[in-house]
């Protein structure tokens, strides 16, 4: 028999080993909530923005069929949309989702409307045929397949990365692959933030619930990230980190910050007719805005990720995007030539061969 003191030391050592094993198991996979800022006309009308979820170790066989990633793959972004061939959710690889390209060397440092359209159309022709013919492209007031590619040309994105387990990722794959992927989108009670809430509840059961205040019972991107940060303070094993993915300049004006429902009503001027129709409702919205509607959803200091630093969203255990290549003026020139073929003659033959090899 061991003496009492060694027994306690052994028990303590076993407890520490078990805790380390549990932590390593949770850290073996990664996910990130992507809070995307509002932009354009719809962003003025409804400045709550969009939200998606990135999984470092979940990849897509097709835009609507998930599987485990191979070691050289970069994960996938999944979100709820409307107007995408009747599907409720669609999955996209990270790089195409952000920049409409498949290689880091092709990411431009500045874009114009022609370049963005060309990059998107090329990716659509090569990879989105599974969605079917005649899928709506999108317009100023209603999204289409263009929501799936080149998001960083439209707006700034904040990524809230947290640790997961392989078992949780497997449960996520099983649930989405076996569930009915039919459009459930409704702006008030079944929007993109509701989808993110349901996903997070797979990882953290019964944690992300609807509440009346703030946001009048509706779910918003800002509310989701605020609750995730609040939850992480009590659960440091999540290892929550926040990153900023900048908007690529040149295509649109810079996007603006995500707002709660009450802040949206106040800043867009909707509160004025509401107040005249019912002063009590207007007063309640104003009170909600002053007390709860201005809650912070992003830390004051975050790490900014350039395209070649996206591997920082991957698990520390190593599955990163292959050979992160620096974004240079040469890579921007390649994208420019792809967008403006007439300029090809101005480049040396060696450069043209490199460009052709990229696009073949």
C-alpha cells in the first residue's frame, strides 16, 4: 500500500493529466463565427449585417454536402441564405468565400467592379454548377449566388475563433448532412443569425437562446458574438480569439459597424414614425437602445489578418492553407490581367505563361 501523501500526489498527477488530455482534445479542432458588417443599400435599410460559421476541419464535397477535411484543405464557411436554389444553407471553401479565388497568390490588393465580377463568374462557372442552372445572381436589394464568393470585396469581417472537439465536428456534419436542406429563411425569426445560434448550440447546448431584450426577441449577428464573448469568459477552455479580415479596397465604400435592432431603428430614423404611431413602443425602443442596445460585440484591439495570414484561423495543430504566398504587386497584376485581357500584351512572355498556368 502507498502512504497517504504519495497517494494524494498520484491522484493530483492523474487529475492534471486528465485535464491536459481534455484540453488537447478540445483544441484538436477549430471553428470561428464570422460577423460581417453591413454594406450598400440593404445595409442602410437593415444595418445588422450577416453572420456565418467557419470550420477549420470540415470541408465540402459539394456546396450542400459536408465531410472531414484532408490535411491540405483549408476548411469551409457555412451560412443560411435566401435565394440560393431553395437551399437553406450552403458551404464554401474559405478562400473562394472571401476572395473568389483558389490560390493565395491570386488574391488582389485592390479591385474594381469589372475585376470582382470576372473573378466571381469564373468561380461560379468552375465550381457552383451543382446548385443548378438559372440560380439568381443577386441584386441591390436581394441576394443571390454572389453572396457565396468574394465577401471581403464587400465588407469587413470579424472572426471569433474558438476550440472544438472532433466529436462535436462529427455531430455537426451528421446533423447537416442528414437534415432537410430546404430554405427556412425569414428575416425576423429564421435568419442567418438564427442558423448560427442553432450551430453554436450543437457545440454549447442550451447556451444561445432567444431573449426579449435586446433586439425584441430577434437574433442578430452582434447579439451572437456578444454572447459568445460573454460565454468564453466563464469557459477559458474555448481559447476564444478575435481577428479582423479587412475589406479589400476599391470595389465599394467601406462597410460600417453591425448594429442591434434598437440601434438600427434609432440610427435609420424608423423610430420617428413608430413614436408617432405609439409613443409607448417608441419609448421602450429608446430605453432598450440606451440600456442594452449598445452592447460591445468586438474587443477594442484585434489582430488584423491579411490573406496570407488566414492560416491563423486554422487549428494550431497544423492544418493550414498550403504555402502562404505573400500578396505582392505581381499577384495583383495577375488578377488585373485576368480582369482586363487587353492588357496582356504589355507583360513579358514569362509573366504571361505564369498567368496562363494559373487560369488553366
